[in-house]
């Protein structure tokens, strides 16, 4: 009875989406297939091992008004028309298989238009195996001798694996052998000649540093996504000739680790490349293909071939699988052959073919949209939701883009001119995809058991077999014994011959014993010398180890010091970040305030300009108004002065008439027109009457006389002329009137304002003052 084994420590949980995790861009490669006919026009040219150039064909330039525009696209590596399948595998798929063996996931797409060589790249052709058979061949070359027996690992419906002991696995094998299952291939069958040339890989390829203290199991599954529905290509449906049952679509589920998987999908355990490819070929025959105008066998669905590798460590004795489910490591490599993107007007599709093409293009458009959103989120730091759920294709593989493994994309292009526009769209999608970064997968945790358990267990059973082998060799080296049968009583030769043979054997045995003793003494001396050397080596190593421990302790103290310093710096950085945040907030506030003040100043400036324009208009209007008013006042003043002059003239005339003439006629008021006409004919005007000029509130002027001149005339005799009742007749026959001269002058000069003698007389009176 074996002693109870202690439990191995569990793997620490891996945190997803860690900020410290490194990221790698999606590896995008380009493969250019050769032209079908040499005389076909070529629109794609390989410039270097990383660059291709597209130039529009002749017809395309004529349709676009003769514009000629060449575009170049860069890839991680470009494979030309002479590239072999082996060269492509070594660069693209070999690292993915190596990661698969070391517990990491991988995803490989082939993408391109219909007829660009996607299926040839993935599956291959007779004599030229594609990526899929080469991946299987490398996998089984690496783990072939470390595989667990069939049914030790058993898949369940929760996207995980269970472990069975050797007895349960044996019972299940016997049960399956008693009832053959067509889903389980047999290694005893002959390889189907239909695909025998595809899996006959001449070049041997094997992964390095395979964990020899683990056992492995390989499970494969094969699905297709058709019209955005998932179908299991390995599912066996009972054939009913009367009422055939259509295949049932599968649903996507999320396991406890938030990984997406196809619920109820058939997983087949395989033990060799032949078995795995046989399963693939059986599902390939069920895949939906159709004859279109562009391709005789055009894939109408996206196919996904999953290779799941289950790895579990051996126990401490190195002879059985460790019966702990937590120690199982499951890695998966998904090989995806996408349906070709195509334009329906070129495929001449109708009915179901047209609907299939629409669903294919829609799923590929969703894939492109997801790549664009991922690139935008990573480039600009946004947090837009990636529309994985819009398509079953993107929803199934969303974990890979969230950091569950490496992603590789092979862009297959056909250089013929008819595919120029489709190839241009494919190149643009590739350009977007290679800018997307995927988190680098973490290494698996070590189980904690001592390495080298498998071979140490074999070494423990080795000496028994060596001892039996040595005994057989020794017995064969002895001389053969003669016949010991005595048939005659007088036989005297048999016993002497037997005695002689036995003596020879004894002598030979004694010599061998002596030789053995000599060799044992020599071996003991060598062993002693080896022990001394080992002891010296141990002492030397111990001294070196003590020195290393001192160095390690010093480094630990230095690390502690640096950690403390790092914490201090982190604290300072945090403070600086907070301070920066505060300063940025203040800066934003000040910028907003500055913008507000600028807006106010702009508003005030515009208001000022409007006010200036308004005031300028008002000043211009007022200036014109006052110019007109001044002209009117000047004209009025001129008229007033003319009236004054006329008044003075009239006064002088009246005085003259009073003095000289006995009778005068009534004066006539001058008109403005007559004054204007006669103003130029007047001679020298008499001097104005002294007076003061005052401005009025209405803008006019008024004149106040300071003197009033009174004229008197006396007769030479000094007496007054008196009128008589009967006046004498004049010599010219006119009637004369005798009046008092002084009285008449007074009346003439002191006539009130508003008299009928003329408008100028009103200015002789005192101006009437208005109340303030």
C-alpha cells in the first residue's frame, strides 16, 4: 500500500486585464497566389518581404477618369508566389504550436476574397500539406511518447476536462472496443488514400523543451458558421431516408473563466496525425460549398478546427497521472478558414446563394468593425463597447482579443486585375487589424513537484534488467557441457569429459572472480576518487553558495531599499498627480474665465463700434441740421440787417421830407426779393445805430438800442411856424400844410413797434425778456 500523497499547491489565479501585462500587435501576414493564366493582367506587386503595391488595372483607370494612383501596404512579412507551405508554416504557425504545447492559446485566420487560396493555405493539396496537417504533425512529434492512454482525460459539457484513473480508463476502453463508435478513429485503420498525400510531411518538426514530467491528451472539434448559425460538423445524425432530420444549430456559452465555447460540440480524442486528419476530413465533407461564378468550390461558411491540448503532471512517483483537476492545463489552437468576401454582382448569385453572400459579408464587416473599435480604444484611450455580439464569429473569439492568446492573420490575395477592388478592401482591413494590440498570455504556473520524475522512476527499475542481462552473457561465455548420459556400464569417457568441462568452468569462474575482484577494487578506488572529487566539489559549491547567499542577502537588502524608495517615489508621484490634477482644473477654470472675459470684451468692442457708428451718424445728422440752421439764421440776420438799413434810410428820408418837403407819401414795405435785387445797387450805407446784440435761447439774436436820436429843426427867425386856417396857395398849385416840426419828428422817431411804417421799427423798443 502506497503512502498517502500530499496535495500539490494550486495555481495562483491569473488576473485578466492587468495594467502591467505586455501587449503584442496582431501578426498580419500576406500571401500572394500565382496567376491562373500567364496572360492575365496583374494588379499586385511584391516590393519587399514586408511590402506590396497595388496599382489600378487599365479598365479601372478608364472608369475613374484616367486617375492613376498606386498604394502600398506593409505587413509583418509578405510571402510571394514561390513561397512553399513549409516556409509559411515555419514563420506563422510554428510559434503557435510551440505556445500550444507550453499551455498558451492561439488563433490563426485566413482571410481574403473568393479564389485567393485560403483553403489551399489552411488545408493544402495532394503533395503539399497546408498549415493544419503540419500543425498536427509537429504536435504529435513533440508529445508522442508522453501521451496519456485513451480515456484518461474525459471532456465534459462545461468546457473543461475530468481525469480518470487507469482502471476506469481501461474499463471504458474495453467498453468502447466492444461497441465501435464511428466518431472515435482507430489507429489500426489504414490511411485514407484521398488525403494520404496531404499528411505525408517530409520535413520533421518538433517543439523544444517539452515538459517530460507531464502526460498529454489531444482533442479535436470541427464547426462551421453558416448564415450566422453554428453547426457541429462531427455530429452524427441518424439517417432517415423517409424524413431526413436537418442538423441542429449550436449555442454559445460562457464557462466559469468567462471563455466562450460551443455548447454540446463533439470533441474527439486522437492519438496521431492520421487520426486527427481523418476526423477533419470527415467533417470537411459536410461543409457547405457551392459553385459560383468566381469559384467552382466556393466555401459558403466559416470553418473552425479546434485543437485542444490537455496537460496534467505525473505524481511524485512518476508513474501515474496526478488526480487533481486543478492541475490540468488546457490550451487551444483555433484554425479558422473564413469564407471569401465577394460582391454579389460579380458572383451572379441568386436566391440562397445571394443570402449566403450577404451573411458572409455581414459577418466579415462585423469583424472589421470590432477591429476598428479596438484600435480606436487603444489609440485614443476611449472606452467604446466592442460589438462582439453582432456576429457569432466575433462573439466566439472575443476572448483572444481580450488577452487569451496570440492572434495571427494570413491575408490571401489573388493578383488578377478583376479582383482589384476586393483586394483593396482586404488590404484596408489588414491595415486596421495590425494596429490592434492583444495582451500577451501569461506563463502557466509550475505544479511544485520535483522535475525528472518520469526518468527517475524508469531508472529505479533499470538494475534488475541489467543484472539478468549480465547473467545471460556470463553463462553464454562458459564452454558447453558435454553429454552426461551414460548408456554403458563400462563407459569411462563420459565422466572424465564432464569432470574436465567442469574443471574448465571452475577455472574460468575463478579467473572471472579474480578479474571481478580486481575490477571491483579498481572501481572502488575510482569511486573513492569520485567521492573525494564530489566532496571537494560540494565544498567548493558550498563556499560559492555561501558567497552567493551573501550576495543575495545584499541584493535583498538593496531590493528592500529600492522598494521603499519606489514606494516613496510612488507616493510623491501620486501627490504630483493630484497636484497636477488640481493645476489642470485651475487651468481649465482660468481658461474658461479668460474665454468668458474675451467674449465680454468682444461684446463690448462690438457694442462700442455700434455706438460709435450710431454717434457718427448722429453727429453727421446734427452737423447737417446745424449747418442748415446756421444758413437759415444767416439769411434771417441778413434780412434783419437789411431791414435795419431800410429803417434808417426811411428815417432819414422822413426827416428829410419833414425838413424839406411839406407833404410826404406813405412809405412802402420792401420785399425780400426787391432787397436782394437792390442790395448790390446800394451805395455806402450809413453807420449803424449804436446798440447791444444778445443771443436768444432759440439760437437767434436780438438788438437793444442804447441811444435814441431826436432831430429838431427851427426856422431862421427862431419862431415857430404856425398853421393858419386858410393856407396860402403854393406857386405850383399844391396845398401846403403847416405843422409843428418838433412834434412831427418825435412822432416819426418814437413810433411804437408794430406800426404800419415797416418791419424794422419793432427793433427800436426794449426787448422783452423771457422767464428762465
